[in-house]
């Protein structure tokens, strides 16, 4: 088994798939002690596109063509693509459509692993995002997620990561207030800050994962973002989660994830 840290985003997606669309308080988990995996836990379009981007960077392939190919080769086991994104996938001549959807932040987790430095991280993030989500908020979300993963792998501490987050978003949240009041949102402005909060307030990878689903909303995508950062920062994912993830994932996608390069620097 190669790079297991890249499973962070996939686990976030799979676990979140069972708790997505919890817009009202009564639909949300009653406590942190909720089951992480069940028969309804499955990968969504978030995993497919995360792997498509990783494959494009691994093989140095065209990003748009790879995303379209993966949408044909892999069927969503849960969830589905947004209408405008589906139209883009179905039309090889379609151009970017100024989206600020949170798919921008969801699919970029491999960028931080491939980047040679901070400038390269931003360049790669822009490259894989601008093909669809060329709205300012979409580009910003992808950059922030990519940079937090990159700097986590480079050994930066939590205060360094927090500065990046708060310079771009207001993340002054309270967990219980979010659980009571947060509603489903699929745009970057009202889902990326919540994902960053779940990571920055967490104690470990599992705690981050549970926070995501405890507050509800677009849990698969928020989970893909928050847990991608958490796995890079904590550098540890419980082995049972990786095994549960692998049970639900085609071997071809596992191979892509595990082949993403992994270079860690000691924590500063």
C-alpha cells in the first residue's frame, strides 16, 4: 500500500454520503457517537473527480479530458453531479462557466502532494480549477484547500495554517450553534469556511470527520475538504477507516490514490 494519506478526502466523502442533505436540526446526528460506516455509505462524484485530478497530475494528462473520461468510466454510487457541471462534462467543447460551487475545493486534494513549492501549489490549483470553477470564490477555495494540505505536508504548525484560513474566510464558529443552525449549501462561500473550522478545531482525524457530519449540510463535500487537510496534517488515519474505504472503492481508483507521491517534512 502506498500513499494512504490521500484516503482522507475519500473517507470524508464516503462517510458524509450517508449524512448529506441534513438541512434541519432533527435530521442531524444526536451526538458524536454516530456510526461512521453503514450499508448506505458510498463514494460520490467527489471521489470520482478527486481521483480524476490526481490521475491527470500523475499522468500529465489534459485536466478537462480526464475529468470527462472519469465521469464516463465510473458511476456515482451515491449523490450525483450538479446540473451545470453535468452539462460541462457532456460537452467536450464547453468552457468554464464561472462557478463558485464547492466542487472547486472538493477535488483538489492531490495538488498539495504534487506541488514543489507554494507558488507551484497555487499554479497547479488554478490549473485544475479554472476549467470549470473560474469564479473568484471557486479559485480562492481551491487555493486555500490546496495550500493547507501542502503546508501540512511541509510540516507547518496549526497556527500557520490558521493564518492562511482566517486571511481568506471568517471561521469564527461554535460547534453547537452550527449543528442547530447550519443549512445545506453547495457554494464555496458557505461551505468551505465550515470545512476549515471542522479541521482547525479538531483533535485528530476522526474528530474532524465527526465534526463535519455533526453539523450536517453538504457533508460529503465538506468532509472531502476537511478530511483531506486533516489527513495531511495529522499524518494518520485509523486503519479500519482505510479498510472500510477500500471495500467500497474500485481497485483502479485505489491505485491512483496510493500512487500520489508522498514527501513529508518534520513538523516545525
